[in-house]
């Protein structure tokens, strides 16, 4: 994690244009945008920035709406994740109209990063359940270029060793056509494990550790996306999976791939729709997010895995005033058939689908739903400069702190009635607590929560999100 903390936010450099904030513009009922100038985009093509604007030269804007329009477009440019800072300023011109000046400070786009991270689901599981075993660390090298040709293309390569040996190669094109509405992505991934979870006991993962490879996983995917409007995106992804496990895993848990099988291969097709109107993607305080995904695995007669699932995710973010905010997140998933391989029988506890205070647990199931509610107060929002640091992209650290309180509720349906999953499945689970959120450079968010759950477990839980 310390590796990520060396990536610092770029402060806005001086601008030669004598642009003024909107509040300095004469109070007129209407303002006409004459031209749009972009400054600071040394690598990024101007068309990428212009694509995000909902205003254009010649537009007439109500004077009372200027601040709102500028802030909305500033956030849309910032959410491309290509810039450390964005400013939209207005400048009166000699024709009596207004010019819009967009000042951007580009990110550091090439990240050769040393991998040093946990192989477990989260820090809390590693700390409490795995004895803080350093042999469960992943290490290696991750190289990412997030703006290859100046159009937001991303190239990513991973060579990872340790707990999980993994090799990835991915390339994403955001703007495939001149209208910049279509995108295309490719991914190839191969991984192996000598230490792997093979079953659930007490709603916790049981691992087998050997000197031989217990599991191999390979998949490749092609993803096509279309963003016809600013806030809506449609995606279709096709995947091929080929997975194997050792005979010992199949004997310990014949349901891992079902019926004692040691090989699993299948084609998968997914459709996803996203409506994203969050102000800032990394840590939103205003707006909403809606996502629905339909997935079908087992497209061909030769495939030996069959599953259809529907997942829905809705989040709402609202300011209350005086630096107070609240948000809620509601998610649900339903899947069929009821008999599914253990490897894909996942509900809560993986990725972002978990309840706070249950980080040490998982809940397997065919269907699930949960709601998370958060009330927060901004304590601090500032930037810390590093004197004498010559690289602008790493010269300042932005830091925001939020005090939070929360309440989470969820339910998982497990028709198998597996005794190892019965502690939390098929019953209402809930938690409450308080914490501190730290938001800083390159979309890094760190959360420290004190929580108590349905089982009476109490403790401090740490979660870490980063965009690098």
C-alpha cells in the first residue's frame, strides 16, 4: 500500500490567460460563449475534453446558471481520470462575448509499479483469520499506461508471483470512432495457486496449502462499449474460461466444479447498462449511479458450466448542508439454476459486495440483496505542498477527511442449506458503526471503520481502494 502513497496530486500551474471565475463576470441575464480554449493538455487530444462538454461555441447561457454549468462540466472532464486538476474559467473578449478557458493539469500516465499486496480478500481477513502470514503476499510488477496515444487508451500488463501467480495483458480503447461514442477492450489472464480456498466452514473460507499447483485459471475477453449520451453507457462482453483443479481438491469438495469434475470450460456473454450521474467517481457526494447486468454462462452445448444471473446496483448521494452528506447503496442479484458449482456460488464477501463489519466472513447463495446507508461530515479538505519537489505531478498531496456513521442490512438465499454457510445465510444480517474516510491522490480512498455486526463481533475494519 505504501507504494501507492508516493503518487501525489498535481497542483495547477500558472496560466498566461487572464481568465476570471464566473463570479467575476458582469451580472448579465444571458452570456454567449464565443470560443473555447484548452490549456495544459500536452498529451491528451483536445477532442477528448470537448467530448465531455455539454456546451459549445455559440451557446447562450442564463447568467444565473453559469456556476452550475461550469461545475457540472468540470466534474465530467475530471471523471475521465486523465487529469489531476481541472478548472473552467470565463474571459470577456473584445466582441462583448465570453470565452471559456479550460485549464487541465495532466496526470502521470505511465505507472511501473511494484506489486506488494495481500492475496486474501481484504486486510481484515488476513490480519484476523490468516495469522498475518507474509507468505500470503503477492509480489511482482504492474505496468500501466493510461493515455497511450492521447485518447484515453489504457495498456496494462501484470507479472505477479507469491500467493497467486498471475499474468495479465489488457488494452482498452475508449474512443474507437470519430464521434467518440464507441470503445473496445481486450484482456487475457492466466493464474495459478498452490494455496486455495476449497470450501466454506462457519461462513469462512477453508484453505488447502500444498507444494503443487492446486488450481489453474485462464480467461480471455472482448468488450464493446457504447456511450451515446454523456451519462449512459452500454457494454457487451464475451468471455471464454478454462479452469482446472487438482484431484485432491475434487475429492475434498466434489461440488467445486460439480460431480467431482476437475475441468471447467465455458463461453460467457454479458450485457451491462450504466447511468452514472455522480459528481466525482472516486468519492461522490452528489448524484446517483444505476447499473444493471445480465450474464449468461454456458453458451455452447460443449460447455460444462451453466448459469444465468441478473445483478442490479443503485446508489444515491445527497448533500444536506454545512458540509454534511448522506448516501445509500442498494444491490441485488438473482441467479439460476439452484444447483451451481461452489467456485461460482458467490453472494456476499467478495469485491465491493459486502456489509461493513462482516469483512472476515463470506455468504454463499443463489440470490442476495443488501442496503447500505451512510451519514458523513467533511472534517478537512486541503492540499499539502512538498517544498523543492521538481516533478509537478508529485508536488502536492490533496487530503480530504470525512467522519462517517453507517447502517447496513442484507439477506442471502441459500437453498442448499449448507451447514458451513448456515451462520449467516437465510437470515437477516445487519451492522452499524462509525469511521473515518481518507480521500487523496489518484482516486485513493482509505476507510477505517469501527463496526458491530449481528453476531456481536466488534472491531476496527480497514478497506482500501485505489485507481492506479
